[in-house]
């Protein structure tokens, strides 16, 4: 089995490693490098069996995942560049860092950029995978396999990465915000906080499960429970009257705009 090395051992790296291990990758084939936080590497070893390693061990990996914070990359890249051999597949999950910057930092590497989300940690991730100029179709397939181990992964053009960030990268936060406000509305109406929280959570879980299993578009599932002149229709009309569709589009576009600002170093 080829080695895969992770530079960084934070939440996203752990989520990816978890998916790999659950789908059959041996812990001994996963290297974790984080010289500034050996305790974190030890935790990853305890949780998933991955091997803590020194920077030079990267030279033995066919795939290297860059999982450091974007602001740390300019300082970190020179520490690892000498160990990333030409032809190595480098997978970057750093928001706001284009493939051209990673290619410049690691000359000769084949670079793929991925926008994942934290639902990878529970096997329900949604990731967009984009090839850099040096990557082959096989490299994209390898990246898709890595991220499919923790959920859904799709190939996109790098120009669409900001759209992926606005949709699945941050999308769970919008949904949690909806659940949070449903819960609070029920509490304000007199429902016990624990009861409101449990029902709001289960409503989200049930809706997501139906989307997954029934393979119907969301508008069709919504239509089924929206009786003419019924309570659900009244609720949907209230959302429309208050600009719900426009608000969702505004949040999407604000996310995309901020993503582009971060890419430009603003």
C-alpha cells in the first residue's frame, strides 16, 4: 500500500484520516507530521493508528495532504519542500490558497485542491475536488477516492471552488442556524427547551435521511407535506413574504465574495 502523509493534524486532517481508516486503509500507511504539536500527532495515533513522523518521512509518501492553516502555509512550505519529490501528488485543503501557489512552493509536484467540510468526521462529508495545472486525471481520481471515504466527493473546475465553499463548505452552518431558530421559536412559544431541541434536531435528521434515501428533489419532498391552505403552506408563505429565498442567496453570495477576498489576501 502506498503511503499517504498529512502535514497538519487538526480537525480536518483527523476527519479525512478517520474516513480512510474506516474504509480499509491501514494506520501504518498514514503518516502525520506536525513538529509544532507532537501531542496532537500522538492523539491521532491513539484514535486512528496513524504514524507520527518527522518531516523527512514525507519523502516516502506518494500522496501528501497539506492540512495546515492557510496563513501558516508561506512559513511552513519551505520546511517541507525539500522532502516533496517531483511527481508527488500534493492535495491541498487550504481555503483561499490557489493551486498555482502550491505548485510554486513544491516544484514538480502534481497538485489537486479540495474544498471539504467537517461532516467528513461522521462519514457524511461533501467535497469539491479541483485539478491544478500539473495534475492528471488519475490524480483527481485518487483525490476523489480519498475524500469519498468520508462522504460525497465531486470533481469541479478550480474556478468553481468558491461556489463549493459557499454551498457545502459552509452550508451546514446555515442549516444549523435554521434549526437553532426553529428550536428557539418553539421555546418562546412554551415548549420545554429539551423537548424543542430534540424535536428540532430529529426534524433535520429525518429530512436529510429522506433526501438521501428517496432520491427526490427537495421541492418534491416539500410539496408532499405542503397541503393546499394548510399549516405548512402558511409557514412557507411567511418565509417567502420575509424574503427567505433572497436571504439564502445573499448568504451564499456573501460567502463566495469573502472567499475571493481571502484568496486575494484581503
